[in-house]
C-alpha cells in the first residue's frame, strides 16, 4: 500500500508537498515546503491512538520529523484545518519538538463552546488560546517565500478552513478524491448547505490548482490517493457534476443518515478542541478520557 508521495513544485512560488497516509485512520498528513528557503509547514499531523488498549504513540509524527531532518527543512508553522473527529492531533507534540507556532481557524471558539457543553467541562477555556494563531477568512501568511491564504470552509465543521499555498490548496474534509465525492455534514455544527458553498469557493480557484484532501477511503480497493486538481473535481466528482445546491443538500442528507459516527469522535474531540493536548494526569499519574453516554442524539449505530 502506498503511504507516501511527493508532489513537486511546478516553479517559483509553488510548494513541494509531501503526503503521508495513515492507514489506521485513513488520514493524510502533509509537509508543505518552499524549495527556495527550505521553510515548511506541517498540516494535520496525527498522534497515534489505539482505542482497544488506550495506548498513544508518536510513530506518525516522528516519521514527519525524520523527513524534515532528512530534507534539511525548518518548520515555520504547524497547521490544523479543523478539529478532527477521527484521529488525535499531534500539533502539541510537534510544537514541543520544533518550537513552531500552531494555528487553526478562528471559529474553533464556536466548536469549543459546543463541545464544552457535551463534555460538561465548565472550566474549559473557549477563546482559542490553545493555539498560537487563529486565522480568519482572507488572512495571509508566508512559509519562506511562499504566499499562503486562508479560506473559511464551514459545513463539515463550523471551524473548517482551507489553506491555499502557492498553487496548492489543502481542502481536508470538504472534497475527497474525484471518484469518491465529498465529506459528511452531520457532525455537531455541520451543515450541508454551508458545505456546498465552501466547495463552490474551492472550485472557483484556478483549474490547475492542486487539491490535497485529508482522507482517502480507497474505493474499489485501489491504493490510497490524495492529490487531484480543481479541473478534475469539476469534471468527475459525482457529488458536484450536474448538481444544484438543492440536489447536493438532498444527497448529503440521505447519505449522512446512513453513516455511523466515526469510532473515535468522542475520544478525539476532547483532545483536538484543546489543540492536541491530552488530558492532564490525575493523582495517580494516569491520563483519562471522558466519554459522555448518549451524547449524539440520533446517531446511527455502526
């Protein structure tokens, strides 16, 4: 199974993009680098977790660090596209290892407020202080000489954002590969209409824009893939081609009603709404996750 691929820069102002596929969670982690300055950003890193044993590990994050060392890169940013529901974020581990600042979209505060109630955490800060930077729609920043821009891409979550870095866009849970479709919109705070609007904003980017998604579920048992283009999505994505907003919303509602919740959603959100921080150790030195029962009304049983 392919678990790594490098999409090379196509010229000045465009990044090298290294994708690392995590087969346990079907997630893709990215290292986006500027060939001119060797500066890079890490996008959506995974902290390994085994729900059967409760074990955590840093195998995936350490593979990113090994690549960074091998390529003689310097980490400028550690970026989350949204608070993930299917894996733990390794942002804090990597911040500790590299000293690089962390960032996410500013609407994380709304997600925190919602999950604060679900977990019954009266003491939880909900102002986004767990990250160094909160990005808003239209914000810009740099990775070496690469220009980066932020698009607010709600629908999958309230806080989802897209990073457009040179001619590459990191769309995470909006569009999947053109042979699979688009992301679900039934998590707390999700909305199919908003997701449609976010997809249209992404598809308005130049047709040759490289699109990098955050998951691949390998339809037809093919190898994992995670790169496409705006042109390919416009031409082949079955949730987009020939669809109106109303068509899409109806399709999304029907499909989402048939999907069980991700197996780690209640585990992951209590880590990821805190910027990738594990719960603090209790008096015995052990850390404990808090799983609320019957918290997601109407969720389909898997």
